[in-house]
């Protein structure tokens, strides 16, 4: 069967969500044995994926997923105990599906699954168990290659069900083929189908893109009754299907388990009285959403300047309209900004699997606790946060938590704790990753720092610089390079990634008790609070978060150190970087004083000199076209100001880095 | 084969116009190519105009060169057949391709369409 490309994009999106749900479900299966609702949810993820793959013609993926589904069905019926080896195999099956779906997304073909994995799933699907090492079936049964789509019958006596299927008239137009459901029923047993034309209008009144046909089907099957329900899981409105026992007497019949639909076509927008209206969601292309957010932000900036126009007319209707427009502009901006927000759960849901895999590999026992998963963050931030968080979690497991025997010897619970918690703190989101392991060995860090020449040999152990050594590139205290960490590649990248998201990362560690890393992030990347500054006659926006302090110093208080400009600010000698010089502009003569923006670079203060501070602005960030300027690293984007002019948004760390590079090239590096 | 009259470079055959059959006075429509959700509105319009032609005469659909088919196309056939029956008009499906027969079987519509099936495509 050829791949139906019309719905492939939707399928890929849905498939990734389903795989995430499947993984989350599998992760909890061991702990929640007997929790019927949980196992049903996990089963449904596999089942829905199978159906969706089949509908777009990805029969290989559908067949393989059927194998996963069959194993989950065994769990559900109690025919197979939930064991760690079985869960591991199912997680590996999920990984195969993820790679197959990625291959399809990239326009390729899904690769073949590992033959041992298929064999193990076959053993599990027939109720066999795996040896702890996996791939060693404890019973010998011919492997099922999942061509037997009916699965293993749980009920041996065939039963005939009458299925009345009344699809919503929009079903065809929405791209769902009602026959797909009948095909799925056919997989469960012997199906006799009769089409009904009761609601088919005369030819002249027919809208040929709507579905007026209904069906009555008798299914004789040994499958459990619940398997029939699962066939119709995709249906938004369950009233479209009624299942009754065709071979039972009316008294015994569980007929009309779901009420029959009202006569006439059922429409999505006509819910029956008393039914709960389910909130609907629309998938929107992220790029288009960003465009909308950008436009709404620009509109708000423009409407913010409208109060200046109130005096342009004495007509009261004029001022009323201006006020209303201003209010609506802000409302539109705030509403569209909210559209970019997603719960961190989307990110956190991937961690239990990671912790399980790593702890298994390292032979450590870990209890992972996740809190505040409903905290919302800008979608772009969440997309970029996965790698740094993974790094911190790996570090916590590999470097932080001790093996069980060491923990016991230290009087600790042999099961290590890792806690990931998110929450709002002021106008920022804080994410904490904590472990109750060894904590940071400060003496070891210092020794390594001295050996690498990062700090002077006489640095005392309580020097604040010791704490920041772990963020230096190439720094690692791990004696042996492991598979997971200890290669000295990482915390500097973590810090840089978080900085690029306009966030900060810090940590607190108590030797013997554990370490907590704290990531603080802005709620959104779409808009910033900024300072409007002027240099060489041009205006720039500087994100306020990058500025520790604004200082105005008389020119005579400026000094120089080793030939480079500097200033003493509250006793601290601070090097000065001139914005105009860095950007290759001409210096503007100033009236006896310098405006300095104090920022942090490599944990030290650096002052960026500008001509004038013009005030605070709220700026909607638009991406920067890299062809626009030669100092790309100095800018993080552009914005439109209230007067309609375009301004570049500065990245002060880029400005300082550019200045530093220029000095290095010129033979006089800016020293930290 | 002549091109479609709407676009000079189109390689698809022209849309069928209702024409009178040679012997039985039936209005004959020739269905070429896909009869699926995307194209069904076109075929629907054609059928409606054929049915609008009075007096009541048989309607023959030549399906020999039609396909692929989907449920929307099948539904259109059923609607046409039922509408024809209501006014006592004979409705003939000539040369239904095997893909249409299989679809009808899958949808449980074979028995309903059986009286209208004419010759099967070779």
C-alpha cells in the first residue's frame, strides 16, 4: 500500500505524541501493576499509533506496532506479568518505532526492526516470559511475525456482535475513511457488512463530499468485547457507534450501551443536550504562529504610541477610539504571546526513560520525582532546553549519585533521589535539578583548576572562583572518562545554551548531601524589556536582563589600564568596551560624561559605553537576517519601535566577545 | 485522444457530456479517471444534469475507464441509483472496474448495486 502523503504531516505529529505517551505509560507500568486505567491508556497509545500508521499506508509500522499492542493486551488481561525485561523490550520497540517514523519524516523508508526484538515480542505476545537478560525466551513457541492481526484470542468461544456505525457527515471531508473502521473490525474475525442508505438524500440535494452512508455489521469473533471499542477509539463522538450482542436475547443484550444518535446526520457542531462539549484544538504551523505573535507585538508597540494622538482631535469619539484601539492592541499581543506557551511536561516526560536507562547501565537505583510539570514556558525555550537538562541529569546520575553499596555505607537510602522541579519565581521560571548524592568535592575541583592553570596555585578553597570552575570549557573532575560523562564537554555548553535563552544557571552543593542546579529562564523569547540606547547617532535596544547596572561617569573619572580604557565602579576596576568602536562606527563627542552599561562576561563585570540612555522599551523580537550586518554576534534580533523605525537588539556578551577578539587580533587581549 | 477543453495543454480526456445511446435511447455518461473525494463534485454535477434531462430515460454510466474509486465515488453511484429508482428510471453501470467491485464488497454495497451492474471490465 502506498503512503498517503496528504495526511502524512498530521500522522507524524500525532505519532510522536503517541510514542511519548507510550513511553511514559511503559515507564510507569511496573510501578502501577493492576492500575487498569493506566494500562488502558498505554494500550490505547499503541493501538492509536497502529491505526494511524495503517491509515496513511505505513503497513510495516502498523504491523510492528500490532506486536507491541499484543504484548500490552497480555498485560491487560493478566496473561503476562509486567516484568523489567519485558518493559525494556517494549521500550526498545518504541525506540525502533521512533526511528522508523523519523526515517519516514525525512522522506526515507523505515528500516527493518531487530530480529531478536521481533522474536522477543512474539514470545511475550504469546504469554511467554523473557529471561532477565532478554532475548532468551523461557518457553519455546513459534514466533508470531505479527501477520496474525487478530492477536491471541482471550475469549475462546466465538461471539457475534452487531455493530451499528453512523459516521458524522463530515467524516469524509475531514479525511477519515469510514471503511478503515470496518477493515479493522474485519481483522478481529468474520465480518458481514451491510451498507444503509436511509439518510442518503436525492441526487440533486447530495453534497458528494459528505458521508451519508451508515453501516450495520455482524462480527463473529473470539476477541474480547473491549477490542471492538478500541477499533472506534479515534471517533470524537462515541454516539456514532453502537455495539450489541447479536446472539443474545433482548433481555441479556447489553444493547444501546451507548445511546443511538438522533435521527438525521450528526454534526460536530451540534452536540446533543447534556453532552459535555469537549474543548477543541487546532494544530498551527509554528512559523505562522511566530509571525502572528510578531505582528501582534508590532501592533501593540504602535498602539502604545497612540495616546500622543489623543489631542489631534477634539471629537470625544476620536479619543474613545484611540483608547479602545490601544487596549485591543495590548490584549491581542498578550493573547498571542500566550499561544506560544506550552507546559514543561512536554520536556519532562522524556526524562523518566532516560533515568531508567542510565541507572540500569550504571547499576544505580534511582527514584525520580518530577514536580511542577504544568509550568508553562515559551515553546522555543522548551525546544532548546532538552540538551542542557539531559546533561545535568546525566551528571547527577553519573557523578552525583553513589552506587547502592556506597550509599548504604554512608548511612543513606540505597535508592538515590533525583528531583526535577519547575515553578514560577517572579517573572521568571525556575527549574531545579537536585540529587542527594556526593555533592561537589571542592578540593578536587580546586586541584584540577590549578592543574589546568585556570586559577592561581595559591587560590584558597573558599574563593568564589572555585565554584565557577565547573563551567569552564574542558573541565571535569571525573578521573575516568565514562560513556555518559566525564569528558569535560558539557557544563560550559549548558551555560552558553541557557544564556542564549536569556537565562542563567547556577548551583548549590553540599558535600555528602547532594547538588542542586538552578536554571532561571524568562517566560517568553518573543518579547523583551529593553533599554533604548544611542551610539553614533543610531538607536539600539539592550535587553534589560543583560544589564546589571547603568552608570554615568564624568570623563575625568575614566582611566586606563595597560593602555585600555577602564573605570573604577565602587572600587572595582572594570574594563570598558566602546559600542561605536566595536561596531566600527565613529565616536560621538560627549559632553563630559560617559554612559556605561555594566554587564557580566566570564563572571567579571565589563562596561559597555554608549552615548545616551533614552529610556525603557518593550520590544518584540524579530529574527535577524544574517545578511544585514557584519557584526552578527553583536545582535540577537531586530524590533520595530513605537515611531515605526527599526532598531537592532544588542547582545552585550556578543559585543564584549567581538571587542575581545578584535583586541586579541590586534595583539592586546582584554584580560578577564 | 482530444485534450480537455478547459486547458489547452491538458492531457486528460474531455469531460463526458451526456449523449444518447445508440439503440435504447439511454443517456450515456462516460466516467474517465478518478472518482474519488477530490473529483466527485465534478461527476455529481454531470449526473445531476443528466438526470435533469426529461423525459425519464435510462441512464447508463460507462465506467470502463474509471478509477481509482473511493467511498465518495461509491456513495455517488448509490445516490444516483436510488434517485433513478424513485422515478422509475433505468440505471445501468456498464463495465465497472474490479477496483469498484472490490470497494463495493468492502463497503457492504455489492448486493445493493448488483441489479445495476452491467458488463464487467475485461
